[in-house]
């Protein structure tokens, strides 16, 4: 897509979610997020699991063989996990405002967070919500 490095994580993810041959990653119903079926993803794209079960792994798609490392990459690019309405075993839902079906133009805005931006984000996430502060405490 456009001015995005084809070897960068967002471009690889875009190709996978739009590929009819990849069955472990797909768009959610609204095209605003990714649905990832972890066991199938691990077999199909990370090359894990017993041989002969499921489709063959797509070698070299990602540099990791760990699902946790893949999720860490999603987080580094600003994706956040959406809590399911009904917990499904091994089904993960992630969203980013810059990763939308039929909007490859947004991929250029999907940048890896720097250490400074990650630290700032972590600090903001650690602040208690105003409603969680004890009564009478300063703002």
C-alpha cells in the first residue's frame, strides 16, 4: 500500500488480513479491527504445532515464532485489544484507528511507538481515573 515499506510490520499485516489464503487473521464485521484465531495463527504463520495439522506455515512472514511477541508488535504500532462480548478461546480482537478495511491510505500513519512515546503512554495509563481517586484528594 502506497508509501509504506512493503517489508514493514503494518504492510505485512495488511497483506495477511486481505489474503484469501490466510485463514487465521480476518477483519471484524465492521472492518475496523482484526480477529486473530491464536491456535490457527500459530500453526499457519508462526510454524508452531504438530506437523500435518492445519495449513503449512508461511515462512518468513514474521521474525518471531512467539504469539506474545507478535502481540507486542501490535501494541508497539498502537493497536489495542478489544474485550470480547463473549470470551472465545483463542480468539483475539485488536483495533487501531489507522488500520481499516478498504483504507490502505491510513497505513502511512501507523508508526511504531518510540521509547519516549511508549513511556508517555505508560505514564498516562497508570494514572487512576478521576472517578477512582479517593474523595477529597487533589486533582
